[in-house]
């Protein structure tokens, strides 16, 4: 009797851990305003504090994990003393830019990324940091990028910033 009770208890505990693991959200190597992008919030990143839209009615802000793509259309990210966008993955992140997108804090790519589309990505860093940090290969393709702050764009040693049919403006008050 005691042996059966012990077996039943062990099976129940194992089942509980398996269910908890199955329900856990998958985390992706991307943070928006300091919030981890997960399988639970990737379809609606506008739910993150500090995110709003310009109000075109066709606004989009989501992450598609299958293609490792961040889609932005008419997005505003308010500075909450966090990095607006931080990517730390090894696989290339595609950032699709549509309409006007205004990120009011630093963007940091610790992994490879391509920023592309027919829109504008405007990054305004108000602190003492670069508006855009490239720690790996970053490409800007077929879109407009404006990076403003005390330091405009910082491409660390060993990283590259590639421009392909893009308009890039880096405005920094310090060299």
C-alpha cells in the first residue's frame, strides 16, 4: 500500500513538472524596452510598456520566430531607461521597416542583422551612449536610417556596417 502510494506520488510529481515545462514560453534572443520577446508576446509587441504607434490604422509590431524577422510599421518606442531593441542571437535578424519608426533609446545588435524595407528607422539616444551599436555584421538595405545622440553609430572593432541602396544619417555631438 505504501509502495503504491509512493509510486503514485512520484508519477504525479513528474507529470506536474512535464506540464509546467510544456507551458513555459519559448524565449527568443531579442529584447524590446528591456522585455524579453517570447512565444507569448511575439505576435503583439505593442503590449510591451512604452510602445505606441503613429496611428495610421495599419500599424504592425511583431516578431516572426520561424524567419527570425522583426516587423515594424509606424512604431514609436518611448525611452524607459532601457535599450529600445537588443538582439543577441547568432542567426541573422531581419528587421523589416515600413512607414516611420521612431525608437527613443539605443539599438544594439550583438548578433548579425539586416535592416531593410521602404520606411524610416529613426533612433534617438538621449543619454551618453551611441544611438546604434553594431557588434557583428549589420546591413542597411533599401531603407532610411537616422541615428542621433551624443554618439551616432558605433561599429566595434571586428564588426561591419554594410550599406546597400540605403540612406544613412548619423548625427552625434561627440566624435
